[in-house]
C-alpha cells in the first residue's frame, strides 16, 4: 500500500473532493498503555510532516 495506489483506488469510488490530499502510511500507530490509539500524537506528527503548526 502506498499513497498513489490509495488515490487511484479512491478515484473511481469517491467524489473528487473526498479523495485524501495527504496520505502517510505507517507500520504501526502510537498506542496508550491500555491499547488505544493516541490520536494527539498522530495529529502532531501529521502537522509536522505537512509543515503547518
């Protein structure tokens, strides 16, 4: 799975404005001790990658 393959897959199935502008593929998500996904860390990392924030 890569970003271009995801966009090609979405092209025929979603409206053009719903296709993700930014895609970052990761091996694993940051997790808490209880096994929940840490959305705050994901949000901060994505803002650093995009260059905003």
